C-alpha cells in the first residue's frame, strides 16, 4: 500500500481508531493507563491521556499530507530552541531519540500536558506581559531561520483562498454577486501589499490568546503548528481586541512597550495590521470550505453552511475594505501607563 496515497485519502482521519492510537503510542514506549480524551483541535487530532506514573501527556496526530516531515521537524526544533533559552513554550518529547514518529501512514508526536487558564482579552497590564514574552520569543527567533516552513505572502494567502471560495457550493447562489462584488476589490488591495519590504523572521504564526496559557503566573506559548516566516507584527496584531480604534491603540502601545524590553519593534509594520486582518478573514473562510468534508468541521461549525453566515461575511468584507482605507494605527512615543 502506498503510504502517501493512503495518507492523502484519509482526509477525515477515518482510519485513526482507538486501537491504532494505542498501538502507535506503544511503538514509542508509551502506555496510557486512562482513556483518550479528545481535545479541541480541528486541523489535527489531539488526545490527552495519563500513564501509570500519574503523568499526563498529549498525543498529536498530524493531518495527513498537510506538512512535510522537514516542516514538522523545523517546528519542533524551534520550540526546543525556545525552551533552551528559557522561553516558556511547549515542545514535543524526544522518545527513542525522535520527536516525530510514524505508525502505519500517520505521523504523531507526544507532548507533556500543560495546564493553565485562558488569558483575558484587552487587559493592558496583561498585554504588556504578553508583549514581553513575544519579545523574548522573537529575540530567539531572529537567531535562525526556517528553510522549509511557509513564508507569509499575499499571493498564496489571497489566491488560494479565492480559488477555494469560488469552488465551494456552500456560498448561496443568491449571495454570489454581493459577495464577489466586495471580495474581489478587497483581494486586489490585499495582493498589492508587499510584505517582503519588511524584515522577515521566524514566527509563532498563529499567536492569539487561545494559544497562550497562564500557569503559575507565567505565560506559556502552545501550538506552533502554523510556525512560519514573516514580519514581526504577525505575532502581535491578533492580540488586539474590540472594534474601538482608540482602545486597540492603547492595547498596541501596551504590547509594544513590553516587547521592546527584549526586541526592537519596527513601528512601520503597523501599516500591515489591517491587511493581515483581511488575509485572515479570507483564509479562515477558505480553510473551513477546504475542510468541510471532514465531519469534525461540520459538527463544530454548522453555521458555515447557513445563509446568515454568508450574509454576515458580506458585511465583514465591506467593513474590512473600509478599514483598509483608514490611516494605520500609530504608536505614541514615550507613552506612560
């Protein structure tokens, strides 16, 4: 049986049975003493379990055919570098000398289970602490480079998203004209954004509050699955909460104040905040459409197939196009909290 063909065809992880998971873990010397608790992950399949010594672990089975082995190894090496520099980040365990394992046609890794509570959005003191931790992360990130992970680029973010959205049957016929009347001009503006004129570095890539845990009064980074190369602002802008421009400016000031204790920030990158938001809006819709045949997505996001969702997206795209016409947020020098 051709493994690559099989992996590509197992889009919905239908072959990932409890017995296969148990056998995969046993192949690297791990024997769960508890049942497998499925955690909230859609792109991959992630399970928490306990062993006889009462230690909790997490097994992550990578979505077949998404990343190459080289790309996954770079993700693992990056988290190991961060840990070596005492930046709180969850890295996979090296079992039998390896962090990435193969069983049948699946690839998986085992992580320590890291508890913690969610970080509250909008709190300026907390944002300054987060900025400090991201600054520490980026100080390490700038010491090396990715050779295999994706680079944040307007062309693949926009063009791949548009291609997917044009093929999806989920966009209602009666909204096609309204949707594309705003999606296409927004896409044209996004494609004109030249990300390459800003300094490029290794990034967490998906640095939002859901990927930060507060434990023992320490902020820990989790889920480096979307690690990539791009401008530093990519790891900051998703932490800005709310629609009020003045409040988001205060939040950005707090983030950068903490960030610059460890890493210099190029204030010119604030012009990228709204384009990056536009990329994410299109990319998120396309991601759901691309994964819709996975039953886990249909259970988790049933509203994606509803008329009212697409009506709201037309409004969201209009608002984003208008936001891109506004002057970018400007950091205020020597701001005192």
